[in-house]
């Protein structure tokens, strides 16, 4: 799909809905000897999510796993809704939309594996990463250039900001900061 068509398609998006493992993180689960989980998040993805919220979009997390790390990071970022331990992500997306008075068609859903397909089937726009499962890539409107946990979310955030006409205004705020 051309970048022009993608921008046109994304103009109506009101919410960015994200899976965690493989999208906001690299998809690897690292455990310490004591059994504690370690996840890494790309700081650029976090800023992109905050910029989207400044532009009036909602940010929603839907993940199949439960993690204190995810709760802490997403709370620190001020995301609008966090759904953890949700096997049926399509149902979770419908619940999120009901809570925020949105239609799934107003949502861009970003996921990378089979559990994301139920949300893909109802979301208005579907995005995955280059190493997303082939069945997910086949159904996606866009496959990012960046990998999950390595700026893929920021890539989508920037596209949504451009589509809304908010990118340049937000950038100007950073360019005009005192030295």
C-alpha cells in the first residue's frame, strides 16, 4: 500500500492499541535466577505514545501476559487503558472501545502473532513488525521498517501525527526550547 493511501486511511484513527511482547518489547522473555522477568522498552516508543496523546489520540495496551513491569511502564507513560492477561484480544478491544466511546474501526491495532488476529479482524487499521508471524503480516495494512521494541511503535506514532497534521506543531515545541 502506498504511503499516501496509508496516511489517508489513518486520518480517522482515534486510538492506538498495542500488544506488548513483540511490539513494545523485542518479544524475548528474560528471567533472572530468582525468576524475575526483565523487559526492555524503547524510549522513542514511549515519547511517540505521549505525543499521540498530546495530539488527542488514546493509547490502549492489550496483552496476553500479566507483568508488573508492563503496568509500571504504561502507568508512567499515562496510557489510557491497560488490559493484561487477555487471551481474546478482540473482546478486549471491544471492551476498550466501549469504555472510551469509540468504534473498533477508529482504532489502529498493532500486534505480531496469532493471539492478535481477533483484534485485527475488527480494527480499522492493522499494523505489524517485520518479524511478525507470516499470517499476521499477510493481514496487515502496514509492516513497519523497525522491529518490535526497537522503534516500530514510534514509526506508527509519527505516521499518525503526520496524518492528523500535528507532527510539525509538536516538533516545533522541541525546536524552540531554550538552549
